C-alpha cells in the first residue's frame, strides 16, 4: 500500500517564506458588480490588518484581560455619574467578549470528524445561510429551529455583537456622555505667612456671602462642596483612566473588523460564477488553555477527470495550517483521489520536524485501518507564510 514514505527531508531549507495563495478569479464587474465590489473591499481590509481571523481573535483575548484590569482599577469610579457610565460601558464590552470566547471550541473537543464538522458550521462562513433556514423553519413549520441552527454559538454572529457594543461605547465617549464636567480652576492668589490665600475676587465673594441671607450662604456652601467633590472624584477615578478605556475599545474594534473581513473573504472565495468547482477557506480560533491558537483550513475541489475505464474521478486537495505554542507554524498539504492520498508536512522548527517524523508511522497505521492507500508521506523544514488570497481578473 505504500509507494513512498519519507520521514525527514532536510536537503534544502528555504530562508524565504513559502507562500500559499488561494486563487480567486474576480467575477465580471458588469454582470456581478456587487459581488466583485464585496471581494475587493474584503481583500483591502485584510491587507490593512494583515492578520487571519484566528490571530485577530487571539488579540481580542488579551484585550479582554485588559478590560478586566481596567474595571478592577476603577471600582471607585461608580461614585460619580460619569464614572458609573464609564464602568457600565467597560462591563458591556467585557460581557460581549466573554460571550464570544464562551463558544469558541476547546482543543479537547475537536477529536472527531463530527466535532470538526460542527466547528466549521459555526465558524461564521455559513451564518447567512443558517439565518435563512432558521427563518424558513419558523415561518412554515411554526416550531423552534433544531439545535444546530441556533446562532448564539456562531463566531461571526458573536463578532458582530462585539462590533456593535464597541461602536456604541465609542459614540458615548466621543459625545461627552462619559466626559467629566469641566472643573473651574481657582483664581490666582497669594499666600500669607499664616498659610492662607486671598484674592480680590475671593474677597468680594466672601463679603457678599457675609452680607447675604442665610439661605444664600447655605447655597454657596453646598455648591462649593459639590465642586470640590467633582474635582476630587474626577481627578482620581474618571478623567485619568477614560483615555485608556477609549484605547482598548478602539483596539477591540480594529481586531473585530479584521476578523470579520477575513471571515467574509472566506465566504466569498466560493462564489465564483464562472466555475463549477468548489473551494472553501475556514479560519478557526481554538482555545488552548489560556491561549488562542489559530487553524486555517483550505478545501479545494479540482476539475473532474476520467480514468482508463471512462469513470469520472473527483480530486480534492486540503491544506491545514496551524500555529501552537512552541511548535511554531505547521502546514499539512493533502491531495485525495480515488481513495489514494499524498501528504506533505512542512514545519518551521527543526524540533517540530523531528516530532512529526516520529508520528508518521502511527499516521500510516491509521490510514491502513481505513483501507486508504497513501502514495507519499513526507515531512520537511521550511519558513511558512499565512494562507493568502490571490485575485485575478478585472477590478474595474
């Protein structure tokens, strides 16, 4: 069953990153103007962010920690109206991020084909289709949709919730709803030897207070106390920390937009009106303890061919790339045709090459149990870039 097995192939290690470009032919702009514009817009966004969705979501995890810290450091801010609004905004954003990470798959749950299929369905790639099916079920069957159609676990849906929360919070900050009132600065004064200060303005105010009614004196005293309290609480709790909350919110917004653009691009790569074959790009974040690992999966159905007996042959290729802690980047390239496969592993680090090499024999036994014939199984060392999209066709 084995034509070729190579455990380690280190003859040449490229110092340049090995690219993998997913071909996307832009549809005719005259026939499909909206689709062409959407593809170009999504591509432009990811070029700016230069991150796959998994990496962007990993950054959101660190920003969730910063929000926790901000809330802890500013507990006393709730004593003022503006401070309470700031705390509520921070907590709302924190809760929306927690909902996002609550439904991201843990690595221990992705051990079977059915669990991986479920994760792909909830990756956000099929969100709009699931919404349409859910609506159809609700309208025509008048019953609750099946569990697999619920949207609260969908990554794209939860990213959109975080996006809406971040935009709303920034709007409140920029419209001064969270700004502390301007505190009047004391007038310039001189200090006497007894340590007291005086000014012509203060003297005038004092004389008016002395000659006024008792109600006027009480009113002036109350206003003075309120001013001092605002000055104390604003200076120590809200004004000094509001810029940090604004920075965190803007960073959350940027990473959410990057992740959504990558997800949208993955959806659009399959919308090729001129082609009958399919291709899909999935980018899955996976929880690994307190870290978020990134998995990219590219599926491509190549053109059908006929064998010597005239039977139609379907050929699929799969590219899986991930980056887990000290292992660095690993890429697996698999092609499948008529129950025969070729597998090529690439890894950036030498210790990872050695580790994968020791597992190839186990991988070979598992394939044989499934009556799968593999023609090639190799592991090599190479520098790896991210899976990218390469457009061709008219852009205007």
